[in-house]
């Protein structure tokens, strides 16, 4: 039958799981740059992504039918070419729900409970006490922009802490633990209510620089902005202006327009900014969760059924 080519490293047991779910298929595992280009050219199914796929597997007589990328984000894929060849694409969306929710909570607590500031004073061996009583998350309002798998899990955890939750998503469809949901036309109204604004939007033509100066003008002056979505959804210039002009109080940032963030960038030295190096999705359970998504899809693919998990909609590019 067909060939499956897998770029992520998998154990022998994991490879056997794949083969058991796709009788008659062969499996080749290896980094794209180390594989014979002929292996990629012959693939019917590719697990993972590399620019070499575009180079070797998108020609007119390619047998490629489906790509299961190993990440939640798909904004780096050549959508026009994939759509032209009618290749199905599925993502690993959902793998990150737990680890990103945990880092969101950590960022929020770091700000509200003065943890970041205390760590800075610790390095100076200075016993420094906050000048005012510390706020609680309890009773505050969190605005989650981009309520998918991650946003839904984040809402569940924040509700358990006694927070009010507001969501913004393209469809405007309600989900559990979100007290009020807006579609994207209600973004600014939602932003104006947030003590914490959490960005988890994917990157599309519509979301690029969606956080511009006008958006930040709608924030509460004491708001904390958390970005664990995509760096280019935020205008860095607008964000810095909002921080410097006290249009917002604090920013916790895991993603940036330019990565790595240059060492001389002003964000590094701002005392109302917390920076992490794009690690929000890191988890010890990544491979097992992503592989399970692939196997669930693979079983449906082999049976001739619609891929049930994370099928990318070309009209939305996610």
C-alpha cells in the first residue's frame, strides 16, 4: 500500500503503534534533512513538517495525500500549493492545553503575587516589601482571546480560582466555564473589561497585528497582558508604547515578532515585562499526546473516513 514518512523521533513501541493502525503501510522515520529525498517523494502520509516537503513532495505526480504536522501552529505552511493538490492537513492542536494553561497561570500569579519582583530583589539579597497590599486573582476578570482547546482549559482553571471569564473567538460559540463569549467584532468591548487579557489567537491574515495601538487603547490601565499565542499578532511598537505610557500595567510574553528576541531589545530592560523564550508549550508528554492525535486520525484515514481531529480549514488557515 502506501508509505508513511515520520520526521519526529519515535521509539520502537511508538512506531509499532503506527504500523498496527495502518496495516500494509510502510513507515520510514528520520529527520527530513537526513532522509533520501526519494523517501519524501514517495510518501502518501507525512508526520511532521519540513521545507523539504515543499521541495520534494508537492510535485504534480506526488502520491502525498495527508500531512499531520507536529505542532499546533500551521501558519508556516504553503497553503496555496497544498490546497491546489488537495492535500489534507491536520495539526497537533490540543497537545498544549495543559502546559500552556499552567504557564498562563504562572505568569498571572508572578504579577499579582509579586513573585517576579521578589526574585529580582533576591538576586540582590534585599529584603524588599511591596508598597501596597497585593491583589488576588479571585474576583478579577480574565479575557481569553482565542478560545480553542487551550482557552477552554484555561477558562476551566481560572473559574476554579474564582475569576470571571470572558471569551473571544471567531465563531462566538459558547464553551463551558466562559461566562460571556464574543465573536471577533466584540474584541474591543471584551478588552475593556479585562484585568487580565490572555492572547491565544492563531496567526492568520486577520490576526496579524490585531493588537495595535487602537486595541491597547481599549485596555484597562491596570491590565496585565499575557501573550502565549503568536508573536506577530502583536505590534511590538504599539505594545511598548502602551507599557511606557501606562496604557497597560504589565506584559507577560512568551512569543515575539522576532525570535530570538535580540539581546539589545528594549523589552528586556523594562521592569513591567516578564519574558519567557517561547517555552509555553513545552511538556514532557508532548510526543505521546501528539502521536495519539495522529493515530486517531490515521485509523480514520485507513478506514476511508473523514479525519476527525484538527483538520485545517484552508479558508481560515488553521
